[in-house]
C-alpha cells in the first residue's frame, strides 16, 4: 500500500511538473524550440491541456444507435466550440460505407470526463451497433506541418476490435497516403505499441513497418507519455521519455495534418471486429506540439528553449 501511495504521489508531482514546463515553454520567453537529442529546431509550440476542464465535464453522452443521428450530433460540451480547441483541431462527421463494417464519425464520441484525482481528461469513444461502428476523429486545422515533435499523455481501454491513434497524415488523389503513426490495438497485448510509416511499406516491401514491445512491462491501459518526432530524414518514437523506435524515411515527407482518432471497421488483418454492444476508449490528458510549417518564418530566433 505504501509503495502504491508513493507511486501515486510521484505521478502527481510529475503531472504538476509537466504543467509548469509546458506553460514556461509556451511563454514569451521562448520564440524557438529544439529537441535535446539532436537539436532539431522548431519555430512554433502549442499545448492543449485537458486536465483542468471541470466546468466542461459532465455525464458520459448516451450512445446514438442510428447513422444519421451520429452524423448530425452536435458537440457534447462548449469546450469544443472554444478557440482553445477550434484554433487547433476540428472534430469530423464523415462516414464510410465501403469498409467491412461501415463506420461513421460522430461529435457525440468526444467528451470531457472527471478523473478520480480531481483532474479531467478528454475521451474519444468508439462503439459497435448492430449495423455500423460509431467512431471519432479530430484533424488539425493546419494541413502544412513539415516537422513536429509531438507529445501526448494517454491511455486506451475497452473491448477488443478498436484502434486508437495519434499521427501525421496526408492523402493524395492518387491514393498514396503519407503517415507516421502511433497506434494501439485493443485486440492485442497491452504492452505492444504499433509504430508505422507510409508509404514506405507499400513501396519497399514492408521495411517501413514495425511493431515494438514497450520497455519496462509498460501497459497502454495506464496513462503514459508518447512522443513522436517526425522530420524529413526519419521518425523517432519515445515512451515515457525513452526512445522506443526509429525509422528512416525512404520517401520524401509531405506537408501534413495531425490526427487523433478512435475507430474500427472490422479489418481482420488489423484491429479486428468489435462485438455488437462493445466499446473502447482513448483518454488524453494533454497534447504538446513543437512544429514547423510550410509558411516561412520571418524573424530570427532570439531565445531557444530545449524540449525535455
């Protein structure tokens, strides 16, 4: 019991440190940011913190069992109408009827919840009805990110047959998808995180895809900090501050969106099929992004902060 209490205190102290750190990094004292590992320089920085949103938290939204109701659902909270959210992300409501299990994005599946420690978090939910899968996706407003160092603290839990992800993405009319993914499959072991890049695995006999067992017997059913550094030469992934994978890019990286989603479509070779009535959840405490875009910087860096 004492060990558990000390662990809880340590986690609370770490969370407080992260709040202080992100606030200082986003302050006017910094106008450029760099990674401590290789000195990659970024000219923009943004934190979206979901841990102090008690006024936006409420009852878990009831599931909607008809297709049109999901597509037409409004936001579950005023938070998703605030500039803090809308300046950076937008929730989707598109659907796809061509997948093994047809799927529909719904604003009803994104909501703020109270945690047991007095904080809050953002939940992305997916659930299976008799006729379709209700899913959720948030796309960044900007679509021209050229390099990012993105951190998000999250956990994933629920029934088998879902995929949670945070990634860079760009799709073209020729069907080629450019991605660097961090994904969690609820039909597999909870200490396996899937790190993937596209289109390398499509063009180069799958040498752009790999899966890694997270170190220290970590479980993504608990809150962990995930980090992805996406640049032209390579993508590097970190788990709780330790490098957990790296992949050089064989194709040029394209200006991209940032996407977070929780979904299923019944793909037997990936997330599988969720049982009718099942559900799964992607809980996020914060998202922190240092980034560059295709818009050129007009001023020089005068104070560069190092990202931890």
